[in-house]
C-alpha cells in the first residue's frame, strides 16, 4: 500500500509522475504501478521528506533541489526561491 498524502501528491505532480488535477485515489493507483512493492516505504518517506524540506507548497526551494534538472515544473512555481544572478 502506497499512502498518498499532501506532500507525496504535490511532489509527484510537480515531477510529472501524475497528471495535473489527478485525485488522491487515482494518484495512489498510478504511483503504485510505478514503484516496486519492495521500495514503497522508502519512496513514500523520501517524497514526504522532499516535500517538507525542498518542494514545499509555498516557496519551493528549487535552487537546492537535487531533482531540478529532471523536474518539468522546477523553477516555475509561484514564489519559487531561485539563485540570484547578481
């Protein structure tokens, strides 16, 4: 069972693992297909950790994100913290 809380849902959406507007039930099914059963707990914990520390709902810290180059929405979120070119 792969729980989909607010952090998992937000990070998965921003990474393009689930389509925009996907509800929690459908997100659960789609993510469960992507993650091997032996990795579900690790995946869940890491997405929560990433969602709390870096890919926050408000002011995501894209500058410090290790997934920035893989993220289709990286740096495009409203309130994103990016490095200044000054």
